C-alpha cells in the first residue's frame, strides 16, 4: 500500500475539484457500488448503497468520456510512470458518495477491483472529506484505513478487498478509481 499526498500540483487539484463538483458535470446513479458478479463479501458492517458515477474508461481500456483526456489523463500519465512494468488502463471511473449518516462505523460492500495478482488499483481523492477507504486482509479483517484528502493518491498491487464509507460529516466524497493491468493481460 503506497500513499502519496499532493500527487498533482495544487492548481490541478483545484481545477479538477471545481470541475467535478460543479453543477454541469454529468453523473449517473448506480443503485449499488459493486456489480452483482464482482468479487465481494458482506458482513455485519456492510450497508449496500447507491453512488453516482462517471465512467471515463470502460473495461478493456476504451475511452468512454470526453472528460478523460483533458482532465484525468494527466493523473494516469504520472501514475503509470511510477512502475517498472508496462501497464494499460483497463478501467477508470469517478465515484461520488453523498452524506449518509447510516455509514457511521459501517461501510459499502468490500470488493476487489482487479482480478489479477499483478494488477494495480489506484484511488485519487478529489476533495477533502470523511468516508475512509478501508483495506482488508485475506481473513477479511480491517488492516488499514485511508482518509480522503484532496490530491492524495493511494495504490496497491494484487487482490485486496477494500470498501469505502459514505461521508457522515461532509456533503460529498469524490474519488477517481484507476484499474491497471499489465500489457498482454486481458480483462475478464
């Protein structure tokens, strides 16, 4: 697990936050945060819940949004330069969770984004908020909590269950989720 604060310049952070929290950015409602066929588990602390999303790059690496290249691709370019191996962006989306007091000490469904041990999952936090990202070990115990901080990037390699909390104090939690696969590896 690697955490990098101020991954992008402050002016980039501010412009991106303004764009993604502005009244004109298009989001789509998803009734659950994890697809029914995904790798996931539920426990006594799990609350299924909706989120708003904007799919930037679809499964397999196909760009799906006009917002990707001018606004999000600079993050990916900097991210991919962190690694010695060659990766491609297999999926990228923006997730927005709104304030929801049900999530005090609870979280959305724990899941795995990448189904390959050599895959990379990265989260870029667009705004300061509450609503941690929670990382689990293979026995489904919480091993780490990452607080959303504007400009922060967190990434990990491999099959790690993780979940998010909706904010209970701030109005919204906005992140960009990047899923990378090694070149030559097809997404299933």
